């Protein structure tokens, strides 16, 4: 039949009734074109198989963004009771690819929205996922949007942040910080918009440490200090 190359897929319900499994857009386009007959695959499928086939067809659409793909993967795992390896077999993708898409759903909603809207790429998102702290994820995300950072630049920024975090974890506390000092830290952190650290030494001496995440962040802190 001319006008429709790929058949729709339906499930037989009765002698003359069928239920659409996949091909909703093709069916709608055929109706608009005034076609009276279109080719169709008729399958015997239970409700779960029908859902699985519909989701697979949805994933195979070319115009899906990464978040839509991730949500479809998640639905297949949850609603079709599939493991990631089984899902990979169904959609012809390896397990690591499936895992990378699913991890996108762990990002904050605002970052997911940027992926969906094409403001940041899958490469940007994969770099952000490796950052454990949500506040740092949001900061880097804002930097990407504001300055159009490349994926490579974001990866470098993430590595720098992780080095700072690793150094902090490696430093042992030699003195317990009293409630008073903790309050001072909190007030300074609120003022500078960055986590401030009081390093106490003997005889009441010490230092105030204000970490920064980038050159722009450093300049922002220096401006607040009237440097």
C-alpha cells in the first residue's frame, strides 16, 4: 500500500476488534491522509508484553532527548520487571549505556530540565553525575549555562573540585570545634556563599579558610572583601 511504509502493530481482542500496540503517530497520519486501509502486524500479546513493545518503539524514536530515553528505560525496568542486562538486550544497547541513561534521573530536576531542553549535552551531564554534592552540581550547571563551557572544560572543573574534596577528607581534625566556633563558621558561610572552615591551633590561634570553585568564584569573594 502506498503512503505508509512501516506497518502499525496491533493486538487482536475479538473477531473484529483490535488494540493498537505501537504506531499511534502513523495511524493518526493515515487518518488525516484519508486512508481507509493500512498494513498492520497482528500479534498475540498479554498486557505486559504490549506495554514492553510500546515502550521499545517509543525509545527507538529519533527525536527523543536523553531524559525521555532515561524515563522510558526506568518504566521498562519498573513496570516490565526487567533487569538492566535484559533491558539492554531488548533495546540493543549494552548495560553501561543503559546505566548511564538511568543515572541522569539522579540529577536535580533543574539539571534534568536543561538536558531535556538541549541547554546541556549528555557529555556535560555525565561529568556532573560524578560530583556527589548537589550544591556543587548546581553551581557547575549554572557555570555551563552562563559561560557556555565545553564538556572538556567541565571535566577539568569537576576534577579540580574532587581534588579539593579529597584533601578535605584527608585532613584529620585535631581540635573539636565548639558550638560558638561552629556558629561563626555558619555565619561566615552564609555571608560568602561558600563553606567556610575555621582551623584552630594551640593558644587560641588559627586560620579562616574560604574555598573557591573557580576563578570567577574567587573574584566574587574578593569583591565582598573589597580587595
